[in-house]
C-alpha cells in the first residue's frame, strides 16, 4: 500500500471542490438565464393579455353603440361580450329579423373577427 502525502491529498480535495464549484456556478448561471427567459415570457404574456382585454373592451363598446343606434335593435335585450375579437350576442329579441340584424351589425363592426349569435327568440 502506498502512502499518500497529506499535501497531495489536500490538493486533490481542493481540486475536486473547485471543479464541483465551477460546475455548480455554471448550473446556477444556466438556471438564472432560464429564469430570466421565463420572466421575460411572463411579462410578454401579461402585456399581450392586457392589450387583448383592452381591444376586446373597445370592440364590445363599439358593438353595443352600433346596436343602440340601429332602429331594429335599439330597444332589444342584447348582451355583448368579446374574447380575442370574437363577439358573443346573448339575450332575447322579438324576431329572427332582429337577431339577424344584430348579428350583421356586430359582424360589420371594424375589428370583430367573428360573431356567435346566441340570441333567443320567444
């Protein structure tokens, strides 16, 4: 059995710790980079979600105003919601003609991608 001098054993241990520390630092650096990318992605999603909500609110307002200003739909009980540019009409209207007119008004509103007509006719 060979005798290992304490200084070379200490040197070996220090070398192992140093290599381990470098690997840990690299791993921590990669983790921080990934966390930064995740945070950037979260901010981007929050911004786009807020921008979409503002756009949807503006579209809902435009559709409601147009329905109010139209003779056929002005007094109708029509509820309007918008999600990602898709307008949904709900409520009760007097006839199929009023339902069709409300759908056409919503569809012809600038910025509306599509319309879901869920209006009920008595």
